[in-house]
């Protein structure tokens, strides 16, 4: 039997989603150039995708970005929005104190989900081009390593058990290497986690530095704060000296805000 006809409007909507996902954030004009869609068609598609929770527009005249985990239940999405809102003052002060993009990450399953307020400023120079709504890998990002190092041992063991079934060969390589336990001990000793750039090819756009510190109440990790930078411009040693103390101060401020305003920092 011949295949059924395709749904043209759905194909166009997926085309828009794919363009936004690849670029992390796009203006309306950039989306028109990327998709080649007529202006009126693109307006309708964007309105539909925003209303259905797949993408969002940052600010009244901002850029379109992927919504953070559109499949999340409304209660959990509201919780993440509340966490981002409560952390916003400290994140704003931190961004004023350091020259590189900063992000807030919370655990979602076996990833770290980067959350931002709807009107958060997007810096023109960003080392991590996929920062908005990006799910950072637990074993290969500074956010994930930071979370694993400081979360309770039982939670860490359960996470590593789940990650042992990962289909990503890079995750499996990390687990097989036997280096992870010592790396996590080093993170707990130093108080921060660094992204391992040695596993990234020298010519890859993924070759950027990242540092994360935990927001913890001593029993659980409420979130992690990260800073990413271009290695061609700043060395890891100089960046750590410059940003670590402001990041730790911001983490303490976020802890106070979260504990004071949330009955629990865990998603519903």
C-alpha cells in the first residue's frame, strides 16, 4: 500500500523547532532565513509553538529559544520557574561580577537541566551555544559532575546505576575508565567541578571551559551554578581565580532564597 500523505503544517512546525534547537536562540528574521518560510506562515507557527509550550520568546522583543523540557508536567514546570525566579537576584549580581555567561542547573532524571527566567538576558558572547533549555550530560559536564559529587551517597549510587545503562558511548567510556570516583573526590575537596575538555577534539565548537559550584543545604543539592568561557581567551587557572569566590557567594545567596521561600527544593 502507498504511504499515507504527510501533514505539511506539521512538517513546517518541525522545521522551525529544528532550526531553534540547532542554533539555541534565533530572532524572527534569522528564523525566516533559516527556514525559508513566508512571514505570515512563520508568525502562525511561532504562535502555535509558544502557546503549546515548545518554544518561548525571551523578552518582549527577544529571541526564540526552546522551552525547558516541554514534556514536563505543569506542576514541575511551575516549580522550575519558581526556582529560577528566586535565584534571579543572585544570578544577576553574579553576572555583573564575572565576564562569562553563568547558568543555573537543576537535576532532571539523568541530566542537568539549565533553567532561566523567561526574560533572562542572553549574552552575545556565550561559550556554551546550547545553554538555554539545554540538558547537560551528568557524566560529561561540570554541572553534572558537581551534582554527583555533592548529592547524598544513596542518590549518587542510584544515578550511577541508571547511567550504567546509558546508550551514549561517551558515558560508557567514562564509567569504564575507572576515573570517576577519584574525580568526584577531587570535586568535593576543591568545592567546584571543572568540565573535562581533554575528551573534546581541539577543533570542536564544544571545546569550552566550564566551572560549577553547588547550591546545597548540607543534605541535598538544590541546584548548581555554572560559568562557561572560551579557552582561546582565558585559561582555566585564571578563570578559577577570578570567578570562584563570586560564584560561591552567589550559591550561598541562592541557598538562603530557596530555603526561605520553598517548602521543598525538590520538584513535585
